[in-house]
C-alpha cells in the first residue's frame, strides 16, 4: 500500500461505498444513493444530508470531481444535475483501501475464531 495514502485510510463505510459507486462512471446524487444501497446490499442507506455532506468533503479533498452536465452524456431538460466522478487521487485512495481490506480479510481467514 502506498505510504502517502496510509493517513487517508481506513475509510468510513459510507465514504467507501460512495467512492466505489463513482469508480465506474459519473453519477448524480440520487443515482449515487441508489447505487450505494444496491452495492452495499442494503447495508448503507444514505440520506440526502449525509450524501451531500460527504460529496462536499470529498470534493474539498480532491478525491472526486464534479463534471459539467454536457460531459455526463445524458439529455436532461431543465436544471442540469450535478454529476461526480472519482479523481485520480480518489482512485489511488480507493485502491489503497481495497488493498488494506483484502489484507484484513486474509488475516481473518487465517485466524478463524470459534463462533464467528
């Protein structure tokens, strides 16, 4: 795991799933909420306040970026939705967290605890 990203991990569960959601393609807020609920198998159900607070923080950290509506590739009459995508820095952080979680999972597999 790159040492420059050690201080960024571990990620909170909601941050991890938001970043996972944005790792594929750009999404707007409501699509992120639906995708996070789906990929977390119902475990993480984001409220609008939680989501937009997290998006603001991730934007400020440079882990995600907002893209212009015309780059999103969707026709949307009326007010354009704000779409987000994972930045290259965000992808590095997500990769570091993935490696960290895989290492933890391996330790858990090797050291099974009775009753767990």
